[in-house]
C-alpha cells in the first residue's frame, strides 16, 4: 500500500467545493433567458380527465406556454417503459400499462402530471399552474397491493386484469413442499416490508435546452446514470435522437436509487424546450418529491422455514405480494424478482427454496429500487425468520445461524446465485466479539434493575452487487447490458484523466478511483482527474447503483490501465533498448527491474505524443479505453448486532450499540467505505423504527413532508462500530465486492430482532414506533397473564 | 416590490424584489450565491441555514425584507483566505458525502459551537446530536458529522 494508494484513508479531493459552497448542482445552473416549469398534478388517486381549461393560465403575466398530454403524444413523444421484462410462471408477458409523461385521459395516483406550465419565473409558473382548471370524474382507488388483488377491486390499468402485472415463481415448489412436510420443526412468519421514500437531500431537477440552429438538446439532470437516461429518452421516448441529445448530471446530491429512473418531468421539459424555443428549468419541491420520486420496498410476505432434528434447514417457502404503484418504473419488475428472491438463501445452505411473487398495480406512486433494492426485503425475511426459529427451537440465534452457514465456495443456491467467496463465521465472530455478546445477559439484568427492557438482535446478511454479467441479466429479461466503460488519457506531461461511466453522487469516486491509478503507476493523486457525468465527454456508461462502481466501474478502469501500461512499456523498452519484459512501472518511473535505468513517467508521456522515436508501426498518443463485463455478481456479506433498550412505560426504544462486521472484499479507501456503512445503517434504522409512506384509503398521501415522514435525525442514531473481515471476490481484478447498500440491508432485521427480543413479542412490524412497541409489549404481557 | 439592502459576506447588497421574496431566493437568484440550498418546504431540513447578525437562521422561511440592514453570512463567506476550522474539520473527518446538506450543517455547527463556547458549556456528543435536530443528512448517518463538529469545536477553541 502506498500513502495514497489502495487501502489508504485519503481525504476526499471533491470536498473543497462542497464545504465552500461551490458545488454545482443542477438547480444552481441558470441559463440565459431561463424559463421555468411547473406541473399541474392530479389531486385524485384515480380519476378520468374529462376536460382541461388553460385559458386563464395562458393570459397570466409571464406565462409562455401551457402544454398538455394530448399535445405531447400528438408530437410523437412515447410512453414511459419498464426496461426489464419478467414473465409470469405460465410464460405470459408482464402486463405493462401505458404511462404518458403527461396524463391524457386518466390519472392513476396523486401527483400524476397532467399539464405543464412554462413561464418567465418560477413564481409565475406556479401561479399559472394553480389557475389551470382540470375536470376530473373521480374513480374508486386502491392503495394496498393485497386489496388490489381482491375480486371487485378498482382496476388501475385495463390491460392488467385484477391489477396483476405478473405472477412469477422461482425454485422447485414440489420439492420444497415435500421437505417442509417432513420437517421436524416449521416456523411460519408474516412479514410486511414497509414502503419508504428515498429522500436524497437534493430534490430532483432538470434543465432542458433546445438549440434550434443545431437541432440539438442539452439536458442537465439529477441522474445516477446520464447515459442510460439519454438512451431511454432517445430510443423509447423519441424525445431526440441520441447524437442530438447531451445529458449532463453535474454534482448530484444523493440518489439511493431514486435518480436512476427517467421521470415524466425530464421528458416534458425537453419537449417543452423544443415547443417554446427556451431553456426550461424545473426543480422539485420536497412535497413533489414525496409524491413522485419512486418509492421503495412495499412487500407483504408469508414465509415457512423447516428444520430437521439437528436444526439444519430443509426448506424455505415464500409467497410475496409486491406493490409496484400506478405505473411500472424503469427497473420495477426486477426488484421484487431477480434482486429479491435470488437472495432468499441468505448465508445458509438450503437445498430447497421456492418463492412466488405477484406484482400489483395500485393507485400510489411508482415503486422501484431504493438502496438495496430487493435485497433488504430478502434479508429482512430470512433474518427475521431465522431469529424467530431460534427462539421457537430454544437455541442461541447465533448458533442456529452458524450451524447452517455455507462454508464451502463456490456455492450454488437453488435460486440462481453462485456465491463465489465468503467467510460468514469469521464475520459473525468478529461482530459478536465487538458487541460483547457474551456479556449481554449481565447488561440485560442491569437494565432490568433500572426498569428498562434490554434486547439484542443479529442479522447475517448477504447481497448480490456489481450487477451484473450482461448475458446473464439479458437471459433474465434485462433490456440493457450491465457492463461499465472507462477511458484513461495520459497527457503529454504525464497527468492523467480517467473518464468513467460510473457516476458519483456522494460516493467519492474522484478520490477512490484516483487512488487506484495512483497506486498502479506510483503517481500523486493530484495528477489524476476523474471525469464523469457528461455524455459528451464519456462515450457510454451504465451508471451507479447496486454498489457497482467499485466492482464494475473500477474494473473497467483497471482494464484500461492494463492497456496503458502495456503501451508505456513498449515505448520505454524501445527508447531504453531493453526488453519490455524487464520493465516495471513504479514510483512514477518506468524502470529496468533491479537497475537504476529508467524513464520518468512524464518522459514516456511526452515520447508518446512527440512520436519522434516510437517502435515501428506504433500509433502516437497514450489513450486507452476498455469495457468491462462482470463474470458474476459479487457477494458482500456480514453480521450486524443491534442492542436496544425499551422503556416499557412509553415504548420508546433507544439503540445502545450497533456493531457491523462486513466483508466487502478489497477496500480502496476505508474512510469512505465506513461512511457508506454509516449512512446505510442510518437508513436501515429509519426503515426499522421511523419511516413509512402512508396513503389513506382514498389514496391521499399523508406523509408528504418532513413534518409527517420521519427521517432519521442525529439523535435517532448512535455512533456505530464498524469492522471488516474481508475475503476477496474472485470475479474482478481488484477483488472488490461493493459497499454502498450493505448498511440498509443488514440493519432492519438486526433492529427488529433486538426490539422483539427486548419486549418478548415477535409480532412487530416496521416501523417500530413507540406506540407499536408499547402495544406489542402490552399484548405480550396480556398473553403471559392469560397463560 | 420592496427595496432590500443588507451586507452579505461583507459586501453591500441591494435590490428591488417582490415582497414575498425569501432570503434564500434573494441569495441564490439575485446574488447567485448558490451554496445555500433548499432541501424541503417545511423548514425542517436545514440545508438553507445562514447566519443573520451572527445567528443561524433558516433562510427558506425568512423574508428577504426582514433581513433589511442585516449582516448575512453564507457558506461562501465563511472562509477567510483559508478554510474556516469547521470547514476543515468536515473534510478531515469525512463529514460529508453528496455535499448537499453540508453548507447548512457547517453554518449550524459554527453557530452551535459559538453559542456553547460563549455560554461556557461543554458541547458533548449528546448535545451535538440534539442541536442537529434542525439539519437532516441522508448520506452520512451523522456519525462523521458529529466527529467533525467535535473536531471543529476543538479547532475553534484553539483558534
């Protein structure tokens, strides 16, 4: 390890602009003659649009245009699509309902965009939006997925009878049924995975500018994947051809999945900029963000797990109903299927698994990937049912886990995944040791003396990251390949620009990626610039989500570095008149191994560009590109321990300690990785104890502000204890696994296992708010009294 | 329209603005000081915190007109040639990720430390977490923000 290389806690290069107020987020940008957009949104969860009267709005001061869905579709703008085709068990294709960027004849959730107003100021646009009169014929609404499947439920889309999008299954049902019927013990659990709002602190924003002379569009947008945005906007929505559309995602203030997707607002602003010949800017209010940013989770599941007489798992059967909201968002179909059910084996050797998933339309905001995306739902189910089973079997939950851990790799699960590396017991031991698990009974006793209920809970999570081999996801229905690209440009003076298709919206790529280059050539990271987020600069990229920037994005960079090094050696070998096999690149030099003969790095760079003395037939210049397609998913895993104290008088729960032991494979910058885990844990605590999206029965969103939706604040979480025990991933050159989502995956079950341990009642759903905890405690006391 | 004049980061600022112009819009749109952010519409998230006459306020719920004659400091005005100790502490303790809440966090933190130091009170971890109630961060889990404020407080006391 060098001072700035792999494994070093290098302070972030990108911080200076953020701590001095010089960050450049989309809403900070203002073009010449900037016009502003505001959307008229449906106040109803389900209604026919019977008329739109824009006359008053059009007359108002500063109004440039009032545009509706009929005009939009009339101009040939296509519907939004889901880009991952998932078939039902019977082979029939998923029932995807039409989604126009501006609703034409029907609205399907509160917040559905109907009309776009463009005006000279934001205030004028918003005022005019208020003046647009939309006539609605209200229809009955349905908000819960289970209700939507019932006979007679309101129909959200005509082409999805019974609101069923698909009825999908994975695994061998008959084998699981047989295993469970022969089991010595079966544990059953009903689980609700609560709906969440991602809430990156920067609201979504878009600035679309049409250049009439060039017939060219530029879109600044809050995106995690600007190239995917451009592809989808071009190929599917017919907004502009790909070579006539530049998409720039500048500084982006957090994403957590919600900024993967292309939303109606981006489409509408691009179209409106062409209609009005003005640059059109829209920035979401927080209320609009709650209404329209894709939500996460929202599963209702029942699960049965069977054990033999030696407490070994013999089978797991799961039935899940997943709410996808009013429209199918871009990757919504993959989340409750291939990103969820494929992880139901957890860290355990389970011969038989079957999972049935029904996805359902409701009159709520679209649901798609949110930090963890399917894997938190799988982990919560597996780790809650393991803990529950341990309690029923009367064995220590850590020992039940240990006895069932997968110990040999590679391991083929019955649900597609091939786990390639791990040491689950090592992470468990590290977490238990750090949490002083053995000392817990004494702490429980001490708390009881103070009138408090102390509980401890574990979660041993596994996830699949670095998504994913293109051919594999293609065979599962993905509409895209999930490789990554990189280009390394060595300048004549030896400084380096690295162009990457990954996108940083808080992850610190400008530092981490530079560390890898610095280590490779022995150069200072100051000499390395990471370029990302602009389709005119970076040729193509698949973006950042699914903890893929390390295992996939950096692997592409490493491949390009390999090519650069090969050419550098050829040049130096020619100049120094030695064999390239005798050369090593280190400390900023290309030198003959074991001698003091060398060329400085910048001398090689200059030689490549002066081209005065290159090997015969070699092209001048020093620039190499690479595409990296993963061989497999990567499998971060670990164990989390949460210890809580409950006040039995109020149900108020305090986290006393939270310990994580993660296996992320190779870690480039431990400081940044720890930060990722901290943030993930806080979001996991949010899901477990604080956050939930609430619609009333009419489909009105009740949790549409920070007054109503409880975000984790500084006093809701403790300081965290973070440990690592790593095994390298064999699937990529650096051995990385990804670290962005683990915290959000492992935390909710650890927290709920701890609270249910404290209160002695396993029947507790998220978020475990004080009233719920108090009620569960009372129910447990009543039950004990009755017995 | 209302004439407003104030001192922002040591420079005189004057403009004629609609009566209902918020201080944050005056800063961002009229003065183009875009370091102050808007993260919500209910005065909860604290991304918009600036100092008005030395006190931390949420500029998203302050009328520009109510800051008439005031001394306003934004994140852009905090560094004086070199980074303010609290800015340095946020960098050195990895107290930021996406950076969006960071200006408000730093402005709240400097105000918090100044108040506690003036009152001779100890700024414990518990106190920092309590004081941060008006600032939401979605990235860091607050762990390193707390460390940064502890470090920044020590640096401010030493400086």
